[in-house]
């Protein structure tokens, strides 16, 4: 966290981080919350326009245009609830924890602004069980706001289970409504998620922080960073074989290599895991790829939830992928056959491959399984695992040849460079 | 009106009746769960598809109209 | 139709209904997912279950009709659905009535299946597990033919069939639950063993 921005021209000044966490400091730094005493349609329209002009896309994984999401919420007429998604189920991600602990008022401002735009009267902040420190910071911020009477809205903190899938939108909504943290089948994404009779607008914590700054500084200040088609800044958690792991704020469009450099890789980089444990591996020939939606998509990757795990040279990419596949299998919500059984079989295949004990049919079987698992769950969890394995077979192709023929690289027995929660029980 | 098959993977419990009734459109994966291609149903298959939807013990199959996207 | 003819019809259709209801229960129990009872297609089994149940209802309807029309004993129309209102053998006819009531719930829920929640349908359908043994009790409680050897043998056969089917069904469900549990647990155990050394670098 001690990066000197003057030596790294691609890194924006920390506008999301390095920010006072108390209400007074927050207001001194960014100014008052620009919501008028009486909210009228004109203000709402200009706010929506500002979000639209900024080009802000969600920072929770889907990169969905926030203006479209907001427009749908407003058109619904029944949006009563703003849900702050602070779940961050991704083991390698810390950005939302950091943001909620160090700049909770930015996040809450964003939620309040959206509430004002939609006519919602309640905000719910979701922080998983086990992250009591983060919850305490947010609780303190809420208390400060209540004392200063910044809002008439109720802001509650809820504590869903700490599982990978618990932050998935439909799972979160179902948990809030019925206590079951299970994704629902949504063939029509346009059908709004409901809690009771009212609709919910759900946003990642970081997205809300950006909303808070766009509302104050205007869309052009946001667009000054990043790329035209993917503007603004993003928080990225860098981990793995690096000397200074941590959360950094970068301009969208910064080349992957430059982002990794911010954390001082410990040696030559074999590959990078980009986007999440359900994201993709990226090989050295693609390290110059800009960190933005379209360039990443062309190499089969995506920014996802904002993580980069650096895989050092003395490591076995296939072994790490096997661990990721096993993790994915363990995090299934257990509702859909292809996910429950498919991911378990996929993990088993990858483990055999990693240890060099695979049979001759493994590649045929793997490809068949990847094909049949994809798109057949209620949520995107199995798709993430499939995409990850596919990228591994591509990026670690040269290792693959050796492993398949029973001569695995010596590194497959090394301890993992990835973080996994010790307990994966709900 | 063109119809397609939509299977709710949460409701599905791999009874496999649908694949028995409509082998032209539904095949079972190695774990016993149905795979559909999401394409329009040929008119001569619609009757069997409706029966498959009706006979599914978990009511996991729906026949949906394919909307033409403009 | 004279009273004796009605009486014989009542008894005969009662026995046949019991047999058909037993067959219905067995076919229903034998239809599980993933573990097929036979080489029959599953949907055919389900269809047979439905048709046999309809046939059972037909015989049951005749059984009830003839018992009411028979003037030798007094069983009113009301006792068709209100238990313990018959003047003749109040208790055991009443037991039969209860069985019919439960069966009606099962039937109506299946007819309205597409309009009710799957959970509701399932709950109501499970009333069959109560309806059948109560029907069996009614058969032997009424006593008319219950002392005949062949009827007793029939009763035992029915119990064996449904009992066997139930045991089989419970086993299949347990195996499936176990399979899913094993898959999930295996995944978790592997995880604990594989993530040996966690990254030593800490951050934020």
C-alpha cells in the first residue's frame, strides 16, 4: 500500500482508497452528499444522466452497465430496497473488505444516491459471517450518519453465510427473503429480483463508491481515467508470487503486466489468474493486454471481480488448476446435477492430470465434460469452473503434454500459491 | 408459434422421462441430467414435448415461445 | 338389483379395489429417479401408475355405490365423505370413509397439479401413504370375507408388495442422498488436504 503514484504513470491517484474513514473527514475530502432536501424528478433524471454519461460498469463481476441497471430499477416502480453487496466470496479478493473498512461512507453515499434515484427507503449492507471487523467499521459509519441525521433511510447490516456463491445476486436475495443462500433459476434476467413485494437493486460495494464520486465530481472526471469504452478506475487485489500483495487502484486499460508490477513479482511470472477463481489463466504472450472488458474478452478472459494472482515459475499451473477445480466443486450450492456431479468429476480428472496418473482417455473425457457442464447450471458458477479449466489447458499446453504422458513436472507437489479458506463449511 | 424447451436445472432431479419421450430433442448427460439445444422444436415434436413437460415428476420442463429479437 | 346381488358386488369390488390400490402404491413407489426398477421406460411406469389408480377409483366408486344402494343395511350418502355417520358398522365403515377422503385429496391434487405449488402437490400426494393402510384396515375390519384363507393370503401379499416397495424406495433415496453428500464431502476434504501451505504474504 506504499506505492508512489508519481513513478507509475498508469496508476491513478487513489481516489477510492487513502480516504478518511470517519464521516467528518469524508465530508471534508469529497464535500457534502449532493442530494437535495426534496428529491424531484428533475434531480433524479440528471443523476441518471450523470451515471449514464460516466459509462460506469459494475465492479462485482458482470461488468454490466450501471446506468441500464438503474434505469430498469426506476422503470419498475417498485424498487424499495438497495442492497450493498459486500459479500466478496472470492478468496483472492480483498477490495470490498478494504473499501468497507476504510471508506464506508463512500459506499453508503452511493447506496443513498441510488435510493434517492429510485425512491427506495431501505438500504441493506451484506457482509458475510466471520468478517466482524468489517461489519464493525460499517456499523460505526452508519451510527455516525444516523447521529448527523444525513438520511431518513434505514440502513441495516445483514450477515449471510460465508460461501463462494452467497454473493451471487439471486442467492443473496433469496437469503434475505427466506434464509436460504441458494441461487435461483432465472431464464429471464429482466424479471426483477424481489424481496417480498418490492424489488431490490443490488450493487457491488466498489461500484457504489464510484457512484458517490461521479455524483460529486461529474461523469467527465470519471472518464478522464481509463479507456473510452471502459472508463474509470478499478480496484484490483494482487496476490500470489509477489513481494507486496495488496489492493491497488488502477485505470481501466492498464496492461496486465503493469498491474502485476505494482506488487513486485518475486521472480519470472509463469502465468496470471485474472478475474477470479472462476476466471481465466493468461499466458506471457498476453501480458500486455489492457485490463478492460473488450481487450480481455478477445483473449478469453474478463476483469471479473478484480483479482490477479501471479503464478511464479516454480509452480505447476495444472496442479493449481486442480485445486481451483476442487474448490469450485466444494462450493456448489448442490442444486443442479451437472454442477454437483460434473464439477466433482472435473476436479477428479484435473487431479489425475496434475499428478500424472491420468488414463489415455482423459483429454477426450475432459473436453466432453467441459462441453456438457457449460451453461447447465442455474447460475454461472459451473461456467466459471469450465472457463478456468479451458484456459488452463490452453495456457499450460506444454505442461499438459508431459502430464498426460505420465511425466508431470516436479512442481505439482509444491504448496499452493493460492489462498483457500481453511473451512469451507457454510 | 415456435416453441423451445426450457429446463429448470434446480427443479430437475434426473428422472429421465423427458429423454424417453423426446429422444429427438433431449439427451441425457453422463450424470443422467437432460441436455436441450435451445433450438426451435420441429412441429411434429411439439405433442411429445408437451407430454414430456406434463409428465415430468418435478415439473422442470417448460415450453416457451421463441421471441424473435428485432 | 336385489340386495344379495348388491352385497356380493360390494364385497367383490371392494377386494378388487384393494388389489388395484396396492398395485398403484407399488407402481408409485417403484418410480424413482436414477435407479430404475426395471427395463421399462420410467414414463411408462408413471403412466401405468396413473391408469391403475383410475381403475381403482372406478371399482371403488362401484363399491361405494352398491353399499349405499343396498337397502339391507343403512349406509347414507353422507357417510361417503363424513366418517362415522353410517348406522351400519359405524366404526369400520367410517374407517373406509377416511380412506376415501384421503384418496379424494390425492386425486384432486393430481388433477389440479399444474395449478398448485409442487410442494403442495407432493404433501397431498403423500396422504396416499395413510390412505392405503387405512383401506386395508377397513377391508379386514369389515370382516365379511376377512376370515377366508384366500383373503388373508391376499392381504399378506398386499402388505408384502407395498412394504417391499417402501423399503426399496427408502433405500434408493438414502443412496442418492449419500451420493450427493459423498460428492460434496469429498470435495471439501480434498480441499483441506491440498491447500497445504497458505501464501505467507499477508496483505491489507
